[in-house]
């Protein structure tokens, strides 16, 4: 059995992934930092889109991978800052974008490929790892790092 700050879910298809992402988005709070990790094609951007829907974005079709611009901003219940570290050469490049100002702000920060810039992440954050288990199935692991995020995992688990 996983500790209370961990949650593991087997997601059979995109619909289950979207439902969990929407639920997570509904629970997020100002200043939340979500680190998304997983291989190419694991569904990180789909998860971001679902989280944005849970945050009340008017049109989730505008959510796309910000690979070439590094950050996208979206309006919702809380401002959404969507980062993509795939093309960065390391944490210093993300740091140079002024990422800490975003992390300390009132919005929600969603960082794809967060394992590439781990040194930039706040000590307290939610770590979401997606693993491909089939054509449309995924294994999702969520780890809360810090009290607010442990509480968030507990809420997701109930």
C-alpha cells in the first residue's frame, strides 16, 4: 500500500485520464505547482488540458504543448501557466524565464518534462508521472511533496 502522499491509478483510456485531470483541476489552489513527467506520447498535454477544464477554462482546445514558446498562459478560475521543458538544456534556462515569479504567484503552474528542470521546482509541489501501459491506457502516479500537496492527494484519493 502506498503512503498517504502517493496515489496510483490505472487509467484504461483517455476518458479516465480526462476525468482524473478535471477532478485534480477542481482541487487546485493559488500558487500550485504541478510537475508532469513521462515519455513522449504519455499524455502530459492531455492531462494539462483536463486540468485546465477542471479549473474552468472557457475553451480547452486552446491548450497545446508550448514546446516552441516554452510557456503558454490561459485564463480560468486561476491563471494557468503551462511550461514545457522538453527543448531546454537544463534548469538554468527555465530559471532565466523568471519561473520563480510564476511559482510564487497566484496562478497554477503546470510544468511538462519537469524531470529535466527539477532543480528549478519548488520544494513543495505535486509530481504527476504518466506511464504508457497500452495504446490508450496509462498508469498514473501522483506524489504530494509538502503539506498542501499531501492534502491534495488525500482529497483525490477519497
